[in-house]
């Protein structure tokens, strides 16, 4: 069985994991108070060209979203997101579990816009309604699309005008950085108040790095981490891996490999005149296939059944990662040609 | 600087980490649906000699306690624990954050007894009070002592009589298993409803394994894991490490090393007529020292200042682990002799 | 200034309040353990013709919805409601504050249907999503419309097929009972698992009566009430008022007066060819007016600006109650004719 | 059966309830935006001689404690209280349900002291522990005793030194004001950051008035009220009753009556050489009786069995209120003499 199922099929990049085992006997301070946490923090400050940046390390995307967002909000404050947002549909109510409402806006190709945010704030105008305080976006989005720099500038502007924090879910930010090299980490750090740089989906066994300019948030976020079971005793292990992921832009090398394999799939499917559900911009490809085609493909490939279009057609999601082999891609072409 | 600070100073056992890196390219199913999770689950069922046992994997002790206990309780139900319990004092209010009260009983050497539990239940007898439902104990306790088999049997009995679940925090269960070989994993599984077998403090970079006979709990615990950000995409990585930790009783080999170093410290301190705050039964040793002695020792050693006894004396905690070297122990003897 | 603002402008029905003051020196047991609570409970069992019915008394609609719904749900379980549902838009995130997600369906005249509920359940099919468990409806709806008996039967059916509880917000149930006499309290008790009969909006200073067939829920709901500060020491005062509200169908007399005044408004506005935003079926009337008309009317009348239609038109809400005087209605006609 | 059970046995003061019914047809703005709320707010500002005072109205003590305290705290912040505190033992875990830990100090006659608070803060010194932020006291205490002015001054001082808020549960504050006339409402408002003035236990059917100097808290507390179902539509009804309770110091007249009846009981019991569990300072009297005496008394009187002393003796609680009749008191004397 070949996997085009997701970008977290392997334990991680072999080089990084080998380096971990090489220093397994080294003694370190616990709870992210050690040398590697300090080093990676400096690396990020330099890359973002901002000394007020702070970093924090968590283990998973859902944990990161839930803890950061709840730390940014009072109980009656809410999050504005796309209806397709990961926090709104695929995190089992983690945000609500910590007490907050998500006000979901209808999205366009996975994206929301400044005007809809403004209208949403206008409507939430008295004590009977929640009070929007954070705008949540994902880059790339959950449907594989990308916000342009202009779109991000407009979101920044509407947030400034309405006293909203802008938060970016960067589970696949490595892919975004590799795809649009004009949108650098420094630019994200300028445009966004708090975001995370995902490790799990680009080479690490686990680990997500929160990057924030919000110093009030940074001051007591470790209490939130501890209280929610996220302050790992051996946190240096995660910090060390991020240090290695940033070294020589390894994250970009891995993301480029993922994008290259996705690009091959895209070109092939375009030639085959397959209908795309969303514009294929990164390593997630959403296509519309006849149900019997889906069934045949599923005998050799694992992928995600995204949604039913109608009685005859289904949207499926194909995902590549740095670990997607040429063999898998070629086998997909072969199988598809033989359908 | 030498470390007698805790049992989580190194990333983990080199063999296990090397084996992780060796299979870093292997493709696995996500979210604990893969082969290694199945294998370790079978290993534990066999060791416990019980086919109804289920296992779950989390990343940290605080996370494990909070998620398991909240999954066992309705909002108005409470936990009975020792006042010295980790959940009561050292987890930053994680239990309360998920909505539950801890009713703390005065402990004796870190332990609680059946009679006090009975009285506690008797007092909580109407709708104005919380309703005790789970008894929380730690083995070894937070102060390094051990419940005997008889004590555990009595706790089991009082729980059965009052419809209480018995939960055991096994952050250092490996040490308990190595210390009292008569109390096997099978016995713990017989006596306790739900417990965890800690990985972080005995050889793994992270990872705690929940072992439960409670099938209602097991049925939907993954929802709790997901909702609280604990359902790791690459969970197989954790399951694999536990498989290796159980293989050839490696966990016991590691724990024995920890106990051996603790035993050397204990003998030395006994000979020196140092006062022990708690009976030294495992790898945590609590001693009472003059303040100036504490200050001198702290120039060469990292350890925990546990509490002030009075204006002149302080309790300190010394902890050993499998990674505690003979050099560290010998240097401690030397420094202490030179005081 | 005349009020067509809401149905809670006066302290309550004079008769009922006088009867309260008449027995103000009577000694009663506290916390809803007294004689009046027993009496009203029997009254409701008889009216519903069901001995397994239990009643509970709370002070406000938001409190009632939040406590009942959270008592019905495990943390990962969710509520399906209309997007226009009171809990979704006008209760300041009270449901989310207690940890639960609302999955909002697009409504039609404030109502949801069985087919959309089925599709919603089908999509929520794995551990990454919340698990729908309760369907929330309001009767009358938040936009003044009514579910027909057939519609309720279909909702009952889809709930039975998918193991969902059906919950009805009856903040204005008195009006519903008065409007459609064919849908008796007994029928509601047959069709719905748990609902409430609102007092605040129909004659009482405060008070909402929960009516439930769910005996598991009833068994421990008082713990939820106490824990959330809703178990009033002098609860008999509320129970007594409900007893008087039910006596000789006083609730119906009051609701009929409200409906009569609404009906006058409706007829007048129909004759004036005013556009209705929603079918005017009860005591809430939603009409579309030019902005300048709204401004002129607002000089003499208090009403709710519901939403903007476009740059020129606005939806306003007019509400009548048993306390709405003929003078107010006539003055409205006069002012409107003079516009 | 005669009641010495509690101070909430009757619906309320007849005068006040009659005045409510007299204006039952008056139209008012909802949600505490009306005339009576403004009036009572001015009355309190004047009595406290502080223009920055704000008032809020809730329905019950548990609700008040839970909402105010949770509004004062971030998730990782905690409350310091006596172990005998109402929030710690008699509110069914309401504080924990909203996410916060109570750190309970051993009390002396229901009171805590500045030194123990200081030590408690000192121990909570890192990210693994909750962060104490509010000190909770009750006046009178749950065991009927009173903090002196000096004791309150010392609590104020330790709070100022450690950046703690001082909160006072005034469920029976009317009795405290009547008992120690030197400790005026103005003095309480000077010494305490936020407190409440209880209505339920001194003449109202329900209602507790929060009085606060904390303007940050006041700014958004209505959101907390709404979100927790406490923002009553007809809140003016509660505000009006408080206005009447303050008019001509009616609250004091009522409390004096309660104290007078308690004083009679106290004198009688002292003469009888009955042992008092706590110094009898207000309207709650705790005495130690032989078990058979308790049993005989309980045939004619309702009172609270407080706790077992040993196999032969029991502590019972006797409570008086403004509604306790001379007949009840005399009958108690008679029965007791006949034992």
C-alpha cells in the first residue's frame, strides 16, 4: 500500500534523529530552561530581526492552538476563523473545551477577508454576545491554498483597526516559506502577532514552535503550558531538534522535496483534465473523482476521502511530504493511467 | 556542576534513541493506529494476564493525570489524594483547570490510608459538597516511599466498598517494579483500575503509558486525548519506544542502576548520621541539613531545596537516575567529607 | 416612551406577586425540598400524564440552557442547533464557557430540519471531530415562528435514529401553548426529552421550569445546579410562583393577551403592506422598514434594531407581552399613520 | 416542628415583598440598566463615600463567589482561603468547576491570618504551582465568628505587600454590620477590594449585591454575568428590593432581631454550662451535645448536625433569623429544660 495520506507518515528526518541519539547522554536543564532552548530562541530573534520575539515549544498542533488561543483570551472573548479552519472542524472542540467560542466566517478557498471580519465585529456589539478578540488564519490553509502578502496586509490592517490579535496556524509553515520565498519568516513576524512554525509535518517526530511578539502573552505562557501538561521535563530534546531543523535551512530542503512531488502530481492531473476542488498551491491536492475511480485507487493507495460532491463524485485529498518517494508518485501515474 | 536534581536530565537511553533513528524512514499509520501501538498493547495484556486491558500513550505526567482523571469524572465529582500528591501541589492546578476539586487528606510519609478515605466519603454526603469518585495515589510516592502490597489491598477494599475508582500515578513505576519485585505489573493491574507506567523518568525522551481495566473509560478516551491536544500524529514513535523499553526488561535494568546509585547515597548518609526527612526507599532521598551545609553543597551540585525546617535547617532532595554516574556519586562523598 | 422592546418589561403579574407577599412569613424547607416544589411537580406529572417526569427550577434562560445542556453532555459531545439559535448568538458563549461546541446549521425561518441533522451526524465520524449528542430547538423560535407537530415528529425520529437527545428552549413556551392548542404540554413531553417552560417572559419576575423524561439526567442535576450557583436557598419562592402560574391556566390567559396585541400589530402592518422578514406567528414581529422610518419611530417607541438589510432598509423587531397596553398599540398605529 | 435550621426559612420581609407587588405593572429597562439599579448604586457610593465604587446584583451566594472570583483570576491563578471556607467545602466545587484551585489554610475559629498567607505565597514560587492572587474571607465566618478591625487591617497589609486582592463573602454581612457598628460599610469598602452584601439571608427572597473598588473588574463583569446566566432580564426587581432593604437601615433592623434571638439562646446555653464549639459571636451557635440529647431535640426542632466529635458527642448548629419567633426560642428553652 502506497501513502498519499498525509505529511506525517514517517518518524522524522534521519539526520536529525541520529543527532538526537548522538547526544542522548548529555545532561541538560529541564522544562525548556537549557542551552538549546536559549540557542534556538536567539536564532529566531535573528531571523525575525526582532529582539522582542519569544519562542515556546509544544508537541502538537491542536495543543498549540488550544493553549495559545486560550492564553490570549478572557472567558467571554472569541475567535474569528474560517468555517474550514482546523480549529473549527478538526480539533474535536478543543477551543470550546477551554471555554471559548469560535465565530466561523464563510471561507473562499479556505481564506477569510478583512471585510467579513469587520462586519463580524460590528454585529458583536453588546453584552449578550461574545466579544471577538483574535483572528485565526492558517498558512497554507487547510485546503492547500496560500494567503498572498497583500491579503495578509489587509488582515493586519483590520485587526489593528478593531483591536484584534492576528494568529497564524503554521502547521505547514515550512511549506509556505518554501513556496513563496518573498514571504520570509521576518515578514510573518512583522505581520502576525503570534504564530507557530510546525515541526511534526516537516521532519520532526513531534514539536511545534510558537513565535510571538506579544510580550504580555510571553510573560506567563509557561504557566499555561504547565497547567495543561505541555511543559515537558525533557523539553530540550524538542528545542534541539528545531535547532537542527533551522540549521542550513534544512526545513526548506525538506519542504522543497514535498512541493516537488506535489508539483508532479498536479501537472499529471492537469494533463488528465481532472477537476481540482481548490487551486493546488502547496503539498495538499484536492481533486474531484468519480466514485468508482476512488474505489479502484483506494486498493493501492491510502488517501483521504474529503467529502461527497453528489451521488457520483467524491473529493479526495492527496498529500505529499519530504518522505514521499518517486516510486509512490510513479506508481500513482501508472495506476491512474490504467483506470 | 554535578546533577542530583532529578531523574530526567538526559534525553534518554542511547540504545532506544538509536533504534528510533534506524527506522526513521518507515511509513506508519498515524494517531496510535499503527503496528507498534498494537504490539505494545499485546505485550501489556500478556504481562498483566488480562485481555480486557487497554493502553494509551501520552507525553507527560501532568497531561496524563489531568486527562485521565477528567475523563473518569463528571463535573461535580472529585478526587481524594494525599496533601503531598503531585496533582495537588506540583501541577499548577491542572486538575482544577479541567473543572475538578481535589480533596486532600493529610499524608503520612506521602501515603494515605483506607480509614481516612472512608471518613472523607462519609462527610461528603449532600448536594452542597463535591462527590468523591476517584482515589489518587503515587507509587513510589512524591517523597520516595512505597505502598506495601497490604496497604494497596486495603485501598482496593475501601474503594470497592464506596464505589470509588483507584488511580495510580506511576511516573516512577519502573523504580517501584525494580524495588519490590513481588509487586509485579500483573499485581498492579489487578489492584488498580487505571494507572500509568512512566517513560520520561526512566529512559525515554518523553512518553507515559496509561494501563486500564476500565472499559467504559477506554471506549472514548481517544476523544479526550484529541480534544486536549494529546493525540500525536506520529504517536507510533512513542509506542515504539515503549516496546523497546519493555523488551528484555530494559526498564528494569535502567531502574536498577538508579536504585544502586541511590543506595550508595543512602548508606553514606546513614553512616554520616544525617537525618532523613522521609524513609529512603527508592531513588529520591530527602535529608535535613544545616543551611550553611546546603549552601556549600550547592556550589558543586544541583539538587532541590524542598522546604525550610526552621531558621537553621533545610530539607533537600537528592535524586538519582540510570544516568547518574559513579563520578557524580563519588564527588558527592568527597565534597561532603570535606565540609 | 412606549415599549415594544421585549416581553420582560414589568416585574410580573400583580396577582402572583401579591400572593407571594401574602405568605412571606411562612416557614419552608430550602433548596427546592419544600411543599410547593412537590406540588408543582405533581401538577406537571399530571398535565404530562407521565409519572417519570421530573421538574427543576432555575432563574434565567441562559442559565437553564447552559446547565441542562452541559449536564447532558460529555466534554467531547456537541449540540446541533440553528445558526439563529439563542444559545449560538445571544448567550455570550455560555455553552462554550462550560466546554461544549455548538454545530450550527443554516436555518429556514429560524427552524432546522431532520435531513440537515442527519447529514451533520454523518460528517462527524471520527476522533478529530466533536460528537453530536443533543439537538437544540426553540419553540417559538427566536424569530417568532413555530415548529408544526409534523416537523417535531420528524425531529424526534431523526434523534431516535441517531441516538440524539432532543432539547427544547421554551423561554416563550406559554405563547406556543396558547397559539397552537393542539400541541399540548403532554404532547411536548412526549416528543421532547428535556425542555423548559419559561416564566420570566410570561408573568413571573424570574424563573424557568425544566421538564424532563431523562431519569439519568434528573438523578444528579441538582449537583449541577448547586455547583453552578443555581440551587436557590429560598427556591420554594420560585416553585410557588409556578404553581400560581399554572393555576386555572393563568399562563394561557397572559399569553393570550400577548398574542392578541401582536395580532393587532400584524393586521395593521399587513394592511400597510409592510414587508415581514419572518412569518409573524407569535408575539415577535420582524418587519423591514426604511431607515428614516425606523429613526422617526424610535423617537416614541423602544424596539430592537435587528439587522441591516442594505444601505436603505433595516429589520426591526416588535414584541408584545401580557403587559402591552391598548394605549401603546394605538399610539403605534397613530404614529405609523402620521409617518 | 420548630426551625433553628438556617436564616433563609421564609420568603422574605413582608414590607419589601408588598412594595414589589405594588409596582408590578411598572415598565422598566432590562438587564440592570433601569432606574432602581442606578439609585441603589448611588446609595452605595454615598454610604461608602467613594465615587469609584460599582455594584452588581446576583441571585445566590455560590453564584456570586464563583463568578466574581473567576472574573478576578487568570486560569493559573488561585485563591487562598480558610479550610472551613464556604467556597472550599459547601459550594460543590463551583470554584474548581470554573477552573481555579483553592489553597486552603488551616483556620482558627474560622479565620485565617496574615502570617499564614505570607508563607503560602512564599511557597508558591515557580511555574509548577498555582499562583495565589485572591484572599477569600467571610464576615461573619462560616462558624459564626467575626474578624476584628485589626485583623482586617493586617489582612489588607499582607495583601498589599504581595499583590493580592482581598475578597469578602458577605452572605451575612448585615449581621456583621449590626453586631460591630464600628465596622461600617464605608470601612469595609476601604479595607476590602471586592465584597458582597447578602440579601437572601436577611430579608430578601433572593439577591446578593457585589460592591467593588476594582474598576478593571467592574468594566467587564457584566459579560461574566451574562455568560454564566446571571444577567437577569428583570434585574430591576432585585435592585429595587435592595433599595428597600437599605432604606431606613431596614437591613439593620432585621439583623438586630436575629442577633437578639441568638443572644437569648447563647445566654441560656451558657447558664446550662453547654460547651460551645466556637465563640458565639453572631446568629450561628455551635454547641457540643451528647448524642442522645441531640436525638431528643431533633424530634421537635430542625437544626444542622455539624460534625461528630467522638462516639458520644456531636456538634450541632443553631441559627436564628429576623423570622425566628419568641415562641420558637421559648419552646427550645422548655424542651431543653425537660431533657
